[in-house]
C-alpha cells in the first residue's frame, strides 16, 4: 500500500471516530442535557445513551437535578431596635425545570443568595433583637415562602431554609450574658428559698407530731403511774390495816398488865440514852413511883384488860372460837423478877449519869440537834 493510501485510510478512520463521538452522548444519572441546534434550544436529553445529529446538535449545558445545599456567608442585618446582627443562612433547593434554570436566569445560585439577603433584611427589620433570637422558625418559614415563590419561574424549588447563626454585637452579648446570669441567680435563690421553706414546714410538722406523741405518751405515763400509785396505796393501806389488826389482836391475845407495860418502858430507857446529843440524862429517884403512876395510867387506857377481868376473847375472830389460856403463878413471878431487875439497872444508869459533867453550850450557828429533854 502506498503512503498516500495509508494516510487517506487514517484520515477516514479519524473522521469515523469523531463522528461517533459527536453522535453518541452519554448523560449521567440525575443529570439533564440541554441540546441546542444552531444556537437554539432543541431538546433535553435524559440520563443514559442518547444520539444527536453530529456537527448540528450540541449539548450546551449539563444540569444537576439533585437537591443542592448552598451556604451563604454572614450578612449584617439591622433589627427594629437598631441593632446590627450577623446572620448566615443555608439554602436547600432542587432544579425541577432544566430549560427554565438555563434560559430564565443567568446564575440561579447568585440570584438565590441575593434574594435571600434582601428577604432576610425585610423580615428581621420588623423584629427586635429578642424576637429575632427566639423566632428562628418564623424567619425560616418567611424566607422559604418568598424564595419558593420567586424561584418558581426559574425552574427551582426551595425545599428548606435554615439560619445557621445569629451573632449580635459583642456589647449586646456581654449584656445578655449578664442578664442571663442574673436570671439564673434569681432562679437559684428562689429555688433555695422554696427548699428552705419546705424544709421548715416539714420540720415544724415533724416537731408538732413529736410533741403530740410525747404529750400523749406523758399522759398515758401519768395515767398509768397514778393507777399504779393508787393500787400501791390501796395495797399499802390494806397491809398496814392488816398489821395493825394483827398487833392489836396480839396485844389482846397476850392480855398485857401493868407489870408488862412497865417492863417495856424500862427496856426503852437505855436506847433513849444512847444518842450522841444526849450529854445529860437524869432519872428521878422516885422512878418506882413514876412507874407505878405510869402503870396506873396505862392501866386506865381503854382496851387494856385488868387482872380482875379474867380471860378476854379475841378482838377479831379469824374463823376459830378458841381462847388463849391464862398464865399461871410461876409466869407472873418470873415477870415480877424481870421488872425488879430492870428497875435496878435503871437506877444504876441514873447514878452514873448524875456523875457526868454538864454539856458545853451549843453554838446557835452550828446545825446540831438540841439535847433531849430530861426524862421525868
């Protein structure tokens, strides 16, 4: 093959390849191709393999049909109370008509940005700072409505508008922080006061219940103690009554006479003289007469039986009708001898007491018991 024919074959091959490239166009998924013929819109190519007329039709634009996210830089906005805040927004939009998005607007992203800023100034300009900071949803809804209405003819649908940040001036931030700190401290003080009030109320209620229970316990204790004292006094009185009855019965059963009473009296005389305060104790020499007078006086006391009365019956009968037997002459003689011995011991004690020197005077400031009166 001559070089001329070879070159011609190569040129024909290159032309065929170029023709195929110009004829067959592959559009990716979620894309749309805008085809122009001689500078005029002809058709929109869908995703996949498409055939166009080479050198006549040309795919001018490739439009992305997916939802797109565009973040705009912060823009200064003046509120109703003349404060400048910086607001940055995020727009979520989607191209629904590739032909309108291509031929109705030159740069739809820039158009959306400028429309967002102007609409945001209109909306925030009618709010004060506090309302601007707390009305994000209201601002988002207003922006979305205005943008969706304006971009509809561009073949664009605005799905969502978000305010990414609202930054007030530094001085306003400082004032807001102070106010927020004061509000928190106020709430903390209120909560503390409420807690203390509740604690005081609960403590008072607890003290009230405690006092009530203590009073009830004291009342029950006093009642039980009074009942116990009453029972004790009754039992003690019954015991004393029984003891007195037994003693009185024993006296009547023993049939005491004048000699026995004198003997009991003489037994108590040494015990009277045993005290430390009894410095001087005088017994008169007429003790026999005194004892006889005492025996006569005691003899006249009601209830003491006389020798001439004979045998007395028991005062209280405990179910038995027996009587105590009378003493014989030997017992009476033994009693008389015991009385004479007691009288002799008393006279000796009197003689020894008379030899004792008189006691010194007692200081009135010293709390000592006064001396016993002389026994007459």
